[in-house]
């Protein structure tokens, strides 16, 4: 079983979250291109990246809504 680095999303700032989303989207795109040329052995990578991006976006949206409520 591979060790995964757990990132506490609550500790990240808004700009860091946006940066993580951008990095994950680039990684997803690069993985898709690589898969088109040579098949990826572990296709779970695609689902994991999609879920990771969704987690980042969900946290970012929750912060936007919380900020809106405080205003």
C-alpha cells in the first residue's frame, strides 16, 4: 500500500487552494496525454485525481459561502 501525504485543507489559504486546483488539473491533463500514448497500468489514477480536484473545489466553495454569510 502506498503512503499518501494527507493534506489538511483547513490549513491552506484560498490562494493555495487555487494553486492546488491548477496543479491537479495540469497533472490530470498530463496523465491523460500520457495514457493516450502508452496505457497507464493503474487506471485508478484518473478517478483519484478527479476526486482530489473535487475536494479542493468543494473546500474553496465552502469558504466562499462562509465569507458571503459573514458579510
